[in-house]
C-alpha cells in the first residue's frame, strides 16, 4: 500500500460522518439505518443544531479509496476454489463466505494463501483426520457402556416369572384348606380310643376340685344369715287374753 493510499484512507476517516435515522433511540422498533426525514416539523430536516447531519456531496470519500478495506485492499467474496482464478494479490483480498463448511474451508484457505492472496477472515481449522479418532474413541466408549448394561437384562426377564408364580399360588391354597377340614373329621373318632385311658386321671382331678369349690360356697351364704336374724329382732311379748275377753299385761 502506497503512501498516497494511506493518506486518502486517513482523510476518509476524518471526513466521514455516521448518518443515523431520526428518533432511532426513542423507539425500539426503529433501526439506525438511514432514512430521509420528511416530516413537516422535523428538526433534523430543518437542520437544527445537535439533531444530526444530512448526507451531502461534501461527505463523500475520495474516489481512489472508495469501497476499499482499511487494510488497503478491495474485498472479494469467495465460496469456491474456481473463484480464486484471475484475482490480483496486490490490490485484492479474499473473504471466505460464511456458508462454507470447515472441511471445504481448509482447502480453500490453503489455496488462497498459496496464491499470495490475503484472507481477511482466516481461521485455524483442525483437519478432518484429527477429529475422526476422537469420534471413534467416543463410539468405543458407547459400545463398552452398552455391553456393561447388557447383563442387567436377565433381571428384568425374571420379574414376569415371579408374577406367574404368585398367580399360581392361590390354586393350591384352596386345596390345602379343604384337606385339613376332611382330616379333622377323620381324626376325631381315631383320637377317642387313644385318649380314654388318659382321660381317667383328668376326671379324678375334676372330682377333687369340686369339693374344694363346695367348701368355698358357705362363705357366699352370708345373705341367708341376715334373713334368719330378722325374726329374732321382731320377738315381742304378746298380750294374753282372759276369759272375759280383756287383755292383761304380763
């Protein structure tokens, strides 16, 4: 970049003005992109002080550096290798499109630099081969985790078997309940002859216990004594009747 180009870029920077839409800071829906004010009472249209400048021919940049990048090169947007043909590395610089992927960007960026062109938005992109081992390792880890989880599947299969066993239990329980009832009926007559000799001492014990209960009964006969005492308390001397029918006191 020559000294004259540098001087013109500096002049453009000092001379340039940023023209903004009137009222863009008052309402959120208004952007700062320039719109000419056309209102009847608009202060910016009337060129009031501190309301912003209007675009005029004097604000234009020099023709030699108009639309030039601050680095001193004219930008060229590139999205494929074919578009690099015919570019001048002395006056033009390359900007790779944002739609280009990383895999394609690596080759495009290397060819542009190899041709002596300046890349304005160069990136440090890792090659595709370096990413593949990492993915392969991640896949292996995923397979190992799945294999570790596989032994847990038989446990889930065992649960339905338990449920089937629970369902089968109620049928034998009903048969078992009926069997003891029949066994009790059959066991009663068989148990009587075996128990007859053993019942005799038990009867003697009951007979010995009965006199003890009878001896204890007189204690409870206290209310009868009270009934017998009543006639004693009522004994009073009775008056004897004479032959004349007159009562005589003793």
